[in-house]
């Protein structure tokens, strides 16, 4: 049976992040991708030049349309922009009874533009985090959601504990913003123990869309029936391959290479399932 994954997020005209990155990731990992668009962003590798949120009703009806007919084996949320859209999304997730929910709490674009209204942060904490099977903040996002400054691995652990207490069943704090030397460490907390996913840091500015891609990869793997730890492992490898195999598109923060992981697995003679 074909496995399906849904992304509820914003559209990136540059194709490197958002809905576009999610659907590419789903395709590369062998699941059928569906989408509910929350906002249209005007962006390229040089930054976000405009954000146009869709009416809340349009977001709600897109999710309903998927639930009424096709259903989904897992879903991820990305840029939800406003408290109203967050509330509508949370209500629909509960209504549909979807459990494998990956929340990527998108707040700020690579160029520094805010992608989440200030009052929406509280809605994310109260309405969405308790529905998250997995939440995948980067360090700046974890600081906001957990309410503490993160300067060390111990700080990351404390933030993970706070997000777990806020309702997320699994917490992954990504290490891209940390100063861990030549390594990049993603931290997973399941409420009892910590797991670490370490990879070599690739020195490049072409990392646009890595957060979206990481969360989408986790959702795809959960849709296929893999455990959270297995999904995070694959997601870390997927993103590392995507960054390592540079495309050199645009003049700013360029997109990553979504087909690099599949090529790498093929070269090693390994299955991509």
C-alpha cells in the first residue's frame, strides 16, 4: 500500500524551503506527498521579500479535503504564520485523529525575516505542541519556545525537557546553530533518555530549507512505519547529503540538493526505503 504524508506549510517561490522542499523530500523517500498551503512567500536565495497568508478558511478546507478523502499516514507542519492558522490547524489535526504529527516551529527565515507573528508563539505552545509526536526546533526556536538561553549542550537538554513537559512526545533540537566545532549534533529526547546524531559539519552558505527538509524526512519515515529514532537517523543523513552535494543556485543562501541522498544510497548499493 502506498504511504502518504501531508505538509501544512507556506509556499517558497524559490523552491528551496516550505511546501516545495517538503514535497521533494517526500518523493525522494518514497511516500506520496500532499499539501495544505498556509501562506505564499515571495523569496529567493537573497531573502524573503513578502509574506501573504491565506484566509484561515482556505487552510482549514484544504486539510479537511485531505482528511475526507485520502487521509494521511503522517504529517508535518511548517510555517503557520498566525495564531488563527495555528488554532485552525490544531483543530483539524484533532478532528481527523491524526497522531504522527511532526511540528517544525518555523519562526525566522535564513535572511532574518520573521515568519511567525508574535502572538502566534503562545498559540503554538498551547495548541500545537501538545499534539506533536515530534517537535524539531533549531536552537533559536528552542530558546523562544522553552524560555531560556541556550549556550551549551546542557542548555539544549534542559530546553528539550521543557518542550517535552509542554506536551511534545519526542523533542529533536537541531544542532546547526551550535558551535560544536567540526561536528553537528542533533539531540533527541524521548522523555527519559537522550540520543545524539552526529555528522561532519559542512562549511557552506547553501543551507536554505534544511529545517523544512529535516522535519519532512522524519514525517516520511514515520509514514512508512519506522520508529522516531530511525526516522531522525535517516533525516540527519538525508539533510547531510543534501548540504554536502551543493547545487550553487542563486547569489545568497542557496537551496540544498534533495536528490543527493538517493544517489548516495544507490552508489552504496543500499535500499532507499
